[in-house]
C-alpha cells in the first residue's frame, strides 16, 4: 500500500516536472524567436536583405519536427506556436512603443521576410517529422548530419561578401571585451599597443601623425619607468598626441566621489566662457548665476584650465566659487552643492509643437538602447505627424550607437542612400546606408548641430547631409568618428581604448575626423543673444522652414 502511494506521488512529481520543463522550453523558444525577429529588422535597416544566423534558426523547426511524437498536423501547428507567439508579442511591442503608424510601416518593410520565414519553418518542421518516420537504417545519423549542414550553411553565409562588409559590427563589439595584459611586462604591453596601432590605426596619413617621433620618444621614456604610474603617464601622453577622441587612456579605478550638476550650460565665444543656460531650481540659480554671465575663474583659477565637464559638474556636498563678469561688474558667487543629485533624469528624446506649426524633437544622446531609443523617436514623430515641417535638435549630443541613429534618418527618405562607410587600414570598406523606414515624413526637416556633437552624433549629421529634404543649421560638429575596436588592461589596472577604423566617404576618402560636419547654414552666436536667451539657431530653423513652405 505504501509502495503504491509512493509511486503515485513520484508520478505526480514527474508530471509536474515535465509540465514545468515544457513550459520553460516554450518560453526559451519564444525568446530565441524574438531575438531573431529583432535581428532581421536590425540587418534590414543596415542595408542587408538577408540575415546572418538564418539557418541556425531554421534548424530549430527541423529538430522540433523530428522529435515530435504527434500527428503531422499537430506537429506543424503546435511546434510552430513559439514562432507565432513571438511574432504576436513583437507586433504588440512595436505598436505600443512606436505607434500604430510605425507598426503598419514596420509590417510593410519586413512583413514579406517574416511570411517567408514562417512558410520555411512550416516546411522544415514537416521535413523533420517526415524523415524520422520514412528513413530506416540511417535514422540515428539524420540529426547530426542535418544539424552539421545547417551550421555549415550559417558559417558560409556569414562569411560571404554580403556579410563580411559588416565587419565593423564585430570589431565594434570587440571594444567591449577587454584583453588583460596586467601581468605582462611594460615592454610587452607597450609593444602590443604599438603593433596594434601600426596595423590598425587609420589616420596616420590623414592627420599627418609623426608616429616614428612619437614612438621613439615613448621608448626613451620607457627606459626610465620604475612603477605603474610612470608607465601610465607614458601611454597617456603617447595617445594624446593623436588628438583622437576615441583613442583613450583610462586611469585605474578608484573610489570616485559623487559629482552633481551645478545647473548651468556654458558656451565659448571669441575665446571667452559664457553661461548659455541656467536650469530652474538648480544650485546655480539659487546662488545667483544668470544667463549671459561671463565666467573668468573657478575656485580662483583661470577658467581656461577647466574642461566643460568640470564647469558643469562639481563634487557633491562641497562649495565652489565662480568669478563672473556681467555688465562690466565683476563678482564672485559661491555655490553650495547638495549631497545627492538634485535633478530628475530627463528623457533622452522629448518633443513639442511650436507655435509656428512645426514639430520640434530634442535628442540629448544617441543612446545605446536597442529597445526604446528608436521607438521613442517614432512615437514623437507620430505625435508631430501633421506638422508642416520638423526641427531635430541634437546640439550638445555626445553620441551613442550609429546602428540606431541611421534608423531615425530612415523616416525621411524614400530611397536607399549610401552615404559612406567604415574603412580600416587594410582598405576593407563597410558601406553605411540610410534605409527607408515607412511611413516616410514628407515635409522639410532642419537639424540643429554644434561643436559638442561627437561620435554617433557626428555620424548622424554626416548621414543627414546626404538626404535631400534635410538642412543642417548651427556650427561644425566636433569631428570624432574613429571607431573604437579594442580595450586593453595595463599593469596597475589602467586601460586603453584603441581605434581600428574610421569614417570615409563613398569614394573611400576619410572625412569628418578633426574637421567635423559643416552646417548648410552657419549661425554665429553673439554675446547679446546669449544674454537675452535668444536661440538664434532655432529662429534660423523656423525661418528656413517658413521659406520652404512658401515656395
């Protein structure tokens, strides 16, 4: 009797285990298909109409069909439920995050590819079921043979010319993987860095970098090195001579003090530093700093010694002083900074409708966010769809991910536009495209740019300059378009980020680096504009849109 009860209990637990196992498997398959659907869209909007890893994902329905014990109809339907569920979930996500207009456009762009994949999945599921039941002696070899063929096809597909041109994705991804040389000698680490630069760095000729002189001086200094700090100083000094915003030295991690925002934005005009914005309720406003004030000293040191970050952020729970000049009156204003950040995070993308009838979208950062950045832009655009023109403000935007920013521009062109490419030292060229993303906004667009646009914001401005209905307004961008490709950890815990390629035009000539993207309409800021709070860039953009609408 006890044995019978024990057996029943065991059977119940086994059934529960099987249900849980099948449920987890079902969820895992949905997640894999969700990734694949996202991957299809990503590569489509990079300009590739076939997709890596395609055959690996087609292997899934084959295995599901082969190991199914059901009838053929139930096998085909039930084993493809994870795929149908993933498509439904992703469709709902696109609709809610991007708006119904973008959902319809997304289906127009990618619907044909998804339908083809569904048909292929159904056929291959049946093929797996059929082979299991129709093949005799070699039944045990079917799975390893077919799996090997699918894997081989995936590898061959990924290394065909259609995909190898996207090597920069792999190279860019490698910049997040750190090569640890912490236990190596100074000479070995130095040689590793130099060999990589000599093999990969793209701008020796473009920037007229005297590499032999830089390397020789570093080698001489290397002979005197006795401790990690000396070695770090040599590497830092060597890299700085390239004047490359992505070729960086990172000091060893230390307990960092908390920094808080002072509440001002600054701008340099004619070599002088002025306050261009004071945030309401900020420590700066409470202390008495005002729009248009010229800053000449910070903590009694000349303002020229400070970078932008150290003028706008200071250590928490401290007092800092700004010596200012306003209406020829010089005075020192002390700012008491709080213990914790006082400012609530502002959304990366915000928008509004201007009184003149134009839409205005502010993009503060080209965020490395695969699941909300582009969708937030689409949502903003949908809310401004019936405007008669659009202003996109990327001023002070430091950059992010170009695989996302190019997708934004896809809403403003009806045709595929090749605007340049990523070029490495070996001459390998990976073309960059702006691909239409339906529905297309048909009115004129003005993009506001300035000197603090770098990295992906530089790419964004350069790509935008190739689209017919876009006008760039403001001042040249920073010109930082080298591509980070390798991270190395040095003895003592410091790190260096190295560069393996750069932005080139369609003819293979390096562009933008150090020079920046030139605006179509240059706007020179004046001190009276700064003092009065007049946004000359925005006023110029409105004037341009007025003119285009009257033509």
